[in-house]
């Protein structure tokens, strides 16, 4: 587990609780709704031809009303009351029907628009369509990029736990296929070797924590496409679960920031201590579906039978290594590597720091424990030489990214 995907990174801001929002109240009471205005215009006149701003008059067949504005892109109003962005992605992935344009003479539904999400969608689309992401990839064709995933769940899986970690299957598949069209996906251990000749930059796919969904759903999807990946395993949790961040997170979003801070610092990120503290505070530990449990040894063994799938260490029990003593560091770093090598053939001496937290002391301990490289978080592209192999960056891929948002992250922006 890394900080960006797990507890520390701003991506956690995506998991907002639903409820009254002053911005939405202002939009509903005082400001015009672009989607509604365009829909009404279409209801009055569905004839072809541009409006004064050279935008089509009618609503698109996919339900998106054209709105003149930033970058001359078609904007649309999100569904009412869905809250965080990942809800919309889950809604689309499950095949839900989108809002349809009104017929002439019928009443147009009132769909509030989120200014922030609309502007963000415009910016993302502008960066992709303008060629900025393609130029970014071309400029780093000799560099490497590591993507950090956590879990893959069925499309019809209800939201649970720390939702930013659990990606719907169809969304994951679309991301992988897009990646195959723009990058050269290679095994993780090849990234520190000199880049071979080619026009595409290299990228590696990783999964943290050994979630059953990642092992039983994500890996088979990669295998069908011949895509390699590395699973970072927490041996102390193999065949068990759930992790504390899924147990204490409410169904509507992520872990409370105050609880997260206490769990990482005072409780040192240790699962039993966090659970005991949560129960002492009267917090209810929620149930999770089977996909949020940790894969068994047999499931991990089946995954490694696919060509290109390797296992790495994510420490023994997923603590905050920055708060660990020297004996604890030796235990957490040395024990999992030996455990993996005793049971599996496809093991690489690579480490993923839990919560993405590691300083010079932890990096030195990883080197002493026999790891060839270790992954943190932050930054993007890195060269194969001249980089600290025990502090390699990764790019977090949370649930809720739009297709353009993924393209931007995969370009290293």
C-alpha cells in the first residue's frame, strides 16, 4: 500500500461524503444550469445548424447538451446527488442509462451541474486533445513509469471500504487497453535496464496488498492481453482480511482524515492497534465483499502461472515503516522476502513501502535486507540510470479517474 493510493495522497479527497453542499445550493438557487438551458433550447428547436457561437443547437444523441465555453467542448451536467467522481464512473461501468434529451414539448429534467467537475473535465479533455500528453510521452521515451493499482472488483459491486482503492473491472480493462496503445508495458524489473530502441516509453503495472479482486479478476484480464504485472504481497494477511482502512471506512467514502492521521502516527499504521482504538471509540467495523479480502496462497500461485506475473514484498504486516524501530524494520523487511521465496518461483527482490512512507533510514534498511529496488510515491518518469533504486516513484491510479484523467496520469503529468 502506498501513501498516494492509500491514506496520505490528495486522491483521498475524491471520496467526499454526500450531503448539503453550499456550492451546489448556490447553483440550484441562483445560477443557471448550462445543461438545462441547452436542453430547453433543444426542446424549442431541434433543427440542425449552429447557434451564434457556432455550436450545434440540438442535444447530442448520447445525452450531452452542447454548451459554448472553455475550449469549445461539449459539457454535460452530472447526475443529481452522486457525490464523488467515482460514483459516476461506477454508474457508467454498470451500464446505467444516462440522461436523455427531452422531446419537443416535454418537460426537461432538472440536472444540477458541478462547476468544479465540469471545469476539470474541460481541462483534462483540452490537455489530451491538444496533444500535450502525447508530447509528454515522446519527451520521455527513454524514461520509465510505474503505475500503482490496488484492487479490481466486478462492475456490479456495491461501494464499500476505502472506495478509491477498488476499481471496476470494465474501467480497468479500458485503462489497460489504452495503455497498450500508447506505451510499451514491460515487467517491473526491466525498468532499471537501459531503454531499448523504440518510439514508446516503458511502463510497468503494479498492485499493492494482494487483494483477491486484483489476483482473481485483474490478473486474468492482464493475462488475456499478454500484459505483465507485479503483485506486492503482505504475507501476514494472506488468506485473511479485510485491512483496517476498508473496515473502518464508511460506505459513502474514505477514511476520516483525523482517524487516518492517528492511525499513521500514534498507532504507527498497525492493523491490530487501529482496530482496537476504533472499537474503543465506538466505531463500527463494516463488512466487505469477498473481493476486498486478501488472496490465499493457492490463488497467488494460480496468478503466477500466467506469464509475466511476479510477486514482491509489501512488508510482513503493513506498518508505517517510518515509525518502526530497527528490530521492527529487520522483521518487517526480511521476513516477507524469505516467505515468498519458499513458496513461489516468480519472486523479485522488490519492495513497495506501505502507505508510501519511507525516509533515508528505511531506505538503508531495505537495501540491507537484500532488496534490489523499492517503490515510494510521488514524481513520475525516472531514468533507468542515475536514480536511487530504493526510492523509485510511482503514479497512483485511484478509482474515479475519467478516461482523459487516466491518459494524463499515464503521460506522467
